[in-house]
């Protein structure tokens, strides 16, 4: 569970489903997912073209789900995300090729 004062951006899919206690979860992907309406904010975008736009919001963390391996220039895209961070911030990345079992 997120601390009440944290703002986290979930990028790449609609996999993180916000609850009433995580109202500071923001989402971004190429198109809105089934749960986009539950996020505090949503931005549909191509991460290779621009960074998510959430005015007046700095993020304490980023959850990138199946994103990095699809970016043409990951260094450029991740640097753009870093500019949205409230320092210190943390990022978690879940690659598509991750095998748990």
C-alpha cells in the first residue's frame, strides 16, 4: 500500500488497479485501459514522443510495467520521466521477459 502523501505514476498498462486508499496513483499508456477512470489522473501517449503530462504533480515513484523493452530510446524516455520526480524517488520496472516460475 502507498503512503497517503505519495504520488506514483504507473506507466505501461492498466495492471495497477487503484483503490480508494491509493488515490494518488497516476497512469499512462498508449490508450486508456479498463481501469483508467480509477486513477487520480491518466495520460494516453507514446512515451517515445513525449513524457506524461500531469500539471503540478511530482512523483515519489514510478512503476513501469512492460515498457522499457518497447522504447526506441530508453535513455531519453527515462531521463524525461526523471524530470517529473520528487527527489528522492524510486522506479520499479517489470520486463516482458520476466519469468517467475
